C-alpha cells in the first residue's frame, strides 16, 4: 500500500461564499429598501430606493453554455461599466448592475459587439431555460442547445422588443426527467422517446438490481423473467409510455433511438400567481421528428404558437389564460394544429381532464 | 497543445443567426483545450446520428462527498479519447447569482487549468456548472475551489443546492430575505447536501413574492414563497399619475383582479383587502403606486416535481403563513420532521410529493404534527370513501356511557 503523503488540511462542507461579498455598495446600502422599479427600455431597468438611490440593470441573453473566455469578457465589461458587479438570472441571462446612467448605452453597444443581445424584460420572450441535450446527457431524446439556438434566432425580435401582450416563457427539456420547470411554461419543448427499452441481458446481470428495475416502472410494464435459467426482465411493450425511469436506474435498458426520438410541444403553463393560479403546460403537438442541425419544423411550430397568441390575446393574458378564455377547440382551430387521440389523457385521473359541461362554443 | 481542427458542417450551421451561439463557445474553448475539441467532434457525430453518445452515469466523486459530481463517459472513447471521461462539477452558486469580476476570473483560472474551459451559467437547479473533466482532475479542482471559498452543490438523493430570486437585493416586492434564508438553509444542511441519504432528491426554492421568479411552486419539494397578510400599500398620487399617463386602470388593473376585490371610480382605487388573494397583478401593473403590505412573511408549499415517476405535481399549501426571521427555528423543526418521516417511509426514488399522495395528505399532516386547515385544499373531498380508523361496537364501553 502506498504511503499517504502528509498534505494541507482538506477543506470540506464550507458551503458557498456568502453573497454579501459580491454585492455592489449600492445594493448593500439599499438592501430591503427598494421602493419601485421601472423598465426604461428593452433589457434596461431602474430600481429606485426609498433613499433615492438608482440602480440600473442591463440584461443580456446568453446561450447558457459559456466558455471561460466569454465569462472573462463579461468580467471585463463589468469592470469597465459597473465596477465589476454582475449577476445571472434564473433564465440564464447575464445582468450588469450599474450606478452611472450614462454608461448604459455604451454597455449595450459593447454587448452587441460581443454578440449578446440586450432584452428579455417585461412583455418579451426571455432566454429559454433548457437542459444539456446531446452536449452532455445520456438520456436525451433531442439536443437542447441546438433547438434553443434555432428557435431564438427566429424569435430574437421578441427578446429585444417588448411588443407582446404579456411575458412569454419558453423552456426546453431533452427528456421526461425535465431538469427545469418546462412543465409549467407558456411553451414547453420536450424531447420524447417512443420506442420501448431494449433489454441487454448480459449487462443487466452485471450492473442492475432486478427488483429496483421492476419497481422503477410506474405502469408495471417491466416484469421479472427467467431466460435460459438466468434472472432477467422483460418489457410488456403495450404498457410502456417511454418515461425511461427503468433506464435511469439500469443502464441495461437503453431507450434512445434515432428513428423514434423527437420533440413534443406543450402550451399554457405558468408558475406566477399573477391573475390566475399556476398551471401545467398541456400537449399541443405530440411529435416532431428530430431534424438537426436547425429543427425547422420545431422553429415553425413555436413561431406559429407565439404569433397566434400575440395576435389574439388581451393585454396581460399569458398563453394559458388566453386559451382558458377562448377554449381548447378554438385554440386548435386558430393554430391549425390537428387534435388527435393522444391529446386525450389516459394516465391516472384522466377523467378530470375530460370536458364535463356543455360550455362549448360553436 | 490543441488537436487538429475538426470538420463540423452540421454544428457550423448553428454559428449562423443573431442569438449567441453555443457552438462558438465550444469552438473558442476548443482552440486551446483538447477536451472541448473532442466534445465538438462527438457532438457533431450526435447531430449526424441523431442520438446522444454519452454512456449512462458512473459513480465518481471527491473524497468524503456522495454528490456534486455527475459522472459522464463517452460511448466513442477511441474516437474521442479526450472526452472518454467528461464529468460535470456542480458548484454551489452564491445566493441570488451575484458575482464580482474578480471571483469569476479566479473561477475561470481554475477551470482553465483543470477542465474543458466550458461552463453552464447556470444549471437548472442553480449551480454553477463546470462542464467536463477527467476523473484525476476532480480532487485538484475541488481543492482549488474550496481555497477560493466555494464548495460543491448537490446531486442524487440529497438536499439539492437551494436557490432563490434576488429578493431584497434588488426587488421591492421581496416579502422576506430570500438570499439570507437560502444561505442559512444551505449552510444548515451541508451534510444532507453533500451526502445523499434520502429516498430521492429534495429541493428548496425561495421566491420573495407570488410572482415566483425561480419557479419554486413547479419544481421544489419545499417551495417558500413570500406573501403578506395586511393591506396592499397604496400611493394615491402615483395611482393618479398612472391614470394620467394612459393606463386603463378599470380594464387592465381592476378588470384582471381574480378576487374581484378592487374598485376604481376614476379617481381613487378601493381594495377589499380581506378578499385579496395576493396574486400580485395590480402591483405588477402599477409598481410605483401599489406595494405588498407591511406584515410580510411567506407561504410554505410542499411537493412539486417533474413527471418522473408518477406524474408532475405542483406544490400545495402546507403552512399558509409564516414569519421568516433568523434563526428560522420553526422552519427547520418542520423540515426535520418531514425529512425524518419521508426518509423512514419513502420508497426508493419517491419524491416527497409522491410520498404524500401515497400515504394521504391527512396522514402526512398528522405524522408531522401540522393541523389541517382549509387553506391546504382547493376544495374538500368529492368522494365519500373515507378511511375512518375507529368505529363503535354494540356493547362497547363508549356506548354504555353515552
């Protein structure tokens, strides 16, 4: 056995640095004293304190996946325009925190030159919350960054302007695990598998516990069996709804498949309590095949949803609120999306989603 | 020394267009870093094959920690040897995602030395993500991170890295100090955060008001959402200013009130605060004129999750109102009771929301010692299938005494 070398004491469980270290003086001085805020123009906001202090925020879009070179470029901008203070948002935007109003426009020009658009505030489409996709995930049914890039290239004017009836939040998850709140988004792009997992018996024996694979299945589609005298599992294919939970607990149940994987689109979710209660997104488009590198069918479908909503919604009406007012039959009619068997829920408590009244429009 | 430049005709298409390109980011890193270069190659292959080329998981970590590192291995290690292992390091972000240029540069220096030079700012749960390095680099990276004052975030069946909105740092609507509570909970649960010991993940998310900018109600097992109990603060002069500037107060503000608790007579706004459900709409619409009341705190909701395993859930009300001030004893006592019950009785990969569905909310409340209140339900039960635990017998003592 090798000798353990004496070394510097290893630090553990120190937690993150205290946030106060990174707050600009204006925030420390006005912490909890802010009186109101106002969006001055796309991506620019002033927050005013009861002391009269004014903090300017400039928000820019980002691809979430950043090189250290880009982070250093952000740091340089922060030094030049706001004494080195910046933050990131829950939707992957970067925000620069300024006290000198005259530096706002030069900073916007510098961000433009760096290729990062300023916007994403108020009645706009903010950056798309998304997952890793083929860049770094083993269970993805589609790429994340590529779809997001193609969709945002198409919708960028809705990021840099504020001309929508309300805010619109788009999110993408590359499989049903949904790392991120895509299930409560105005528009959710969700990667889905559509072929049952194929059991790799040799690998299963070596790497998985059969009882945990069996119990991982929410529809009891995975059953223990004995094959050639060896314990294994089988998949009752008609019971599989492709959640991939068995694959998550056991690598010997691969479910990824280029022919059958693709994208579904969901609409009308929200997390805010403003006006209406938070809502889940509902299925709009069951399946669009993966078409890299730019997923034109997904881009077109999302644009159609954004524009039909933007043309018809009332001021402040989020996608789900608009649909609740007009009803789903008119939603499908106005968007031109065909309504199919799979739109009707058949999982648990499906009955609560049936129309149980005669409140219909003709 | 960087490897030869790869041909990536598919990914090159994603350098076009005006939105910032992740491909440009990977290519920038690839000029100096062989891992980033092989990532580019493998990703191009995924675009050709329409499938991920990452293998399933693999347990790696740093000494003494059960979480914080996501193991990742290429399924094409011969072709892309520099990403044959390409593990993610989750770094617990500072609350509210505030940084200085100085600390960001130091983080970049660490990652230039030890990893791919690629990051996520940030991951969905909130961590700062160092995207991809080899197993041998994990421990050295960790040591440099802790020297800089940073630590790993959560992964697996542990307390995941708590996250919050910017709260009182930059928002007038914060009804409690989200960043202070996030820092407190993160420090209080360091052991639970770094050493997975639960049936499944546990997420805390702190939003300062019911606008819920961190989507607490949709994705955290415990959603702590700021709210208030007294009257909305009204600045009448500012209301008049909004009306003068063209805001249609009747239609856009009063007309959108879900509680129908507001009236506007063309001059003054009247609010029936007893009926107000604290939705935030009127305050969002006129931030200079209206503000949350002064008796501020939070509503604690429980059980949100994405679909896996039994279907997605939104959090539901557990404690309708709580004052959140240090040392937060009432909150941690509650959390500990829940953790104890769920850790003991939850099934493998059962989030607390699913656990509650399985055992029943009534039983759950009883077990953690919280009284049921009507705020916890959208409406009482619609079915008569009540599990009464006791009933009278003909000759029981109770009957004789009655």
